[in-house]
């Protein structure tokens, strides 16, 4: 059966699809695959834009291995089976009075797929989802089951939280949660120059700050989310307002604009100048995950680089100068987020406070020139591409961008000497196993 990812940018036809329903079954399947000399990919929800999850021969479908295994309400640590989606995890955490500290834009990913590529949200004092992991249980290539944490096999823990699926199959993930909390959201269009001038201050003053810049326009859509205690008054958006703002304006409206632009590229630039002005300001508050997560109804392709925080202005200035010169226009906004430095070896924020710049294009519209130019600009400041988003870098370049790249490869060699967990994509980004 053919597999393809959410964006339609990667396809594979695995020879065998295994559907284990326990750690023991994962171990048995992996052991058999290694013995046979085949290669296997664990599959998440297919929301990576690259072929990182594409199986060359065997695929592991973990949709039958979901749910919470145990919850410790003293420490707020929750152990979850690896095929669980963030959506289901958030719902289960609600029941326990717990929450994830930070989340990205959507919740369709599995917890293991999300951490394996370094999925992140925004917040100058917060790290990506992998920084919220307290322990992992993994099945290694020989079928052995091991656990790791900051105290137990620390090297494996440094490597496996953002492990690209290259070290083993994650069977359970222990998440360090916190008591449920409310987020107050303020979203409004603001002049881009004003947002850039105040960027450091806004990122410092708000728990979760980000903005979307619409190419060709002078306005940015700015989002400020701030944490409140659970007993704070909640003012969620009404269903009607949600429908009008998110479904009609952001999904139906954006889709219409993109489709028109794909059919008639000439209209993109003039329409792009006014599109941000059409977005209305809104303020609301709700349980954290309902504010972090939005619905993305329009398909797009994406590339994202993490750059040192202090380089953000230079990179954006070059991007802004380049976009008007592109042969083909861009219909989708550029998203800018921030994260605190962390110690995970292949985390895009390893060792440095980071700004994330994500560029997008509507599916079916030319993106090569745009993405290549962006990669060159981000490369000048040592930008690190998101492991789940489009880029062309290989191991020789990535090694120069990650101080612990070779430490990761050492652990990989120990866990998977024969390359059972490799695929064509990993052969490029990590080098042959
Ligand atoms: C609409 C959209 C919005 C997005 N928003 C964000 C965002 O806000 N922030 C952000 O950082 N990223 C974002 N992403 C990217 C996305 O979060 C990542 O690509 C993520 O890895 C996808 O998770 P998945 O479950 O679909 O995993 P997949 O894409 O299926 O797999 C990703 C990797 O995880 C590995 N893997 C999966 N399960 C296991 C396991 N049990 N053991 C070992 N390895 C495993 C796979 O082998 C593969 O290498 C977005 C993507 C889309 C399409």
C-alpha cells in the first residue's frame, strides 16, 4: 500500500507494514527485521514535509499502540504510548488536570513523531516539545528494550529525544507535565516595522510571542499568548467567531486567495499588500492547548530554519529584500517564533537561544527558487533546518551546524550497528549508517 505524507511531498510503498500493539510486539518485529537484514521506519502521523518517515522496506504502524500507560500525580509525569497523537494526549491530560508546557501550531502529530524531528512552538523562556520529555523507552535494533533519562544512559537521552527515528523505535514517552493552565491570547495586525523594532521586548514580555509577515504587505499578524492560572476567568471565542475568524478568513479565505494566485500569479502581489489588513483583532482565553493549537485546512509546503536569536533581523532583512525579486510570487506568510537554548544534541535550539523563521508556499505553486534562496540566507548565520521540514542539506553541512553531530553518530552506531533504522533520507542527512 502506498504511503504519502500530509503535504504530498513524500511517498513510499513499504514491502511490509507491521502493526504491533505492545512493546513486546515492537521488539519481536524489530528483532526479526534486523535478523533479515531489512530496514524499518516507525511512522507517526505523516506530518513531516520531508521523506524522513518514508520506509524503504518495512514500516511500523503504531496506531494500535496509543493511550496513557501511567500517570504520577506527585511529579506530574505521564507515560504515554508512542503512537498517541498530541490531540489525544491533550484530551487525556485535561482529565488529569495536567497540561504540556508548550506546543506547536497543530496537534495531529504523534508524541514520538513530534519529538523525533524537534517540533516546537514559541516562547523565549521555553524549549520545544522534546525539552518536556523526562524519559524514553526504546526498542533497539537487536530487539532489546532500554530506558533512558537524564540519570540513566544520559548519552542516549541526549541523542534520542530528537532522534530522527535513527536510534530505535520509541515505545513509550514520559512527559513532564504541569498543572492545567489558561492562556490569554491577543492577536492583531500591526505594522511590520513596529513589530521588528520591538521584537526583543515583545519576546521578553510575553510568554509565547510570534508573528506572521505577509510578503508584499507592510503589516504582520502578531500573536501574544500569556499564561494565567487555571482559575482565571476564561473567555473562549464563540463558535461563530471561531468559524468566521479561523475557518472562513484563515482557511476558506486563504484557500481562495491561494487558488486564485495559483491560477493567476499576477494578482498575488497586489492582493498580498492588503491581505493582512483583512484580519481582525481578537482577544480570548481558554485552556492552554485550545489556544496553542489551530486548524490548518489549506495544504502548503514549508521550510524552516532556526537561527541564533541575534541574527533574526539580518536574516529577515535579506529575505524581505529577496522576496520581491522572486520570479514566482509567494501566497503564504512567513512565521517567526522563538525558543530558549537547550542541551539536546540534534535540537535546532541546541546551545543557543533561537529564532525560528518558517517560509511556506501553497501546494502546486513553484517554491524552489524561494526555498533555495532562504536556505542560502539562513546558512550564512549557521541556520539549522527543522528536521521535519524541507531542505537539501546533507551530513557534511549539518555536521558543521551541530556541535554534537558526531556524538549523535557514535550513539547511533552503538544502538543500530547495521543500519536497521536508516532510510534514504537519513542516508543523506546523517550519512550512511
Ligand atoms: C500543518 C502542519 C503544521 C506543523 N506545525 C509545526 C509547528 O508548529 N512546529 C514544528 O516544529 N513543526 C510543525 N510541523 C512539523 C511536524 O510537527 C513534524 O514534522 C513532526 O515530526 C510530525 O510528526 P508525525 O507524528 O507526523 O511524525 P512523522 O512525520 O510521521 O515522522 C517523523 C519522524 O519521527 C519518527 N518516528 C515516529 N514515530 C516514532 C517512534 N515511535 N519511534 C521512533 N521514531 C519515530 C519517524 O520515523 C520520522 O523519522 C507541522 C507540520 C504540518 C504538516
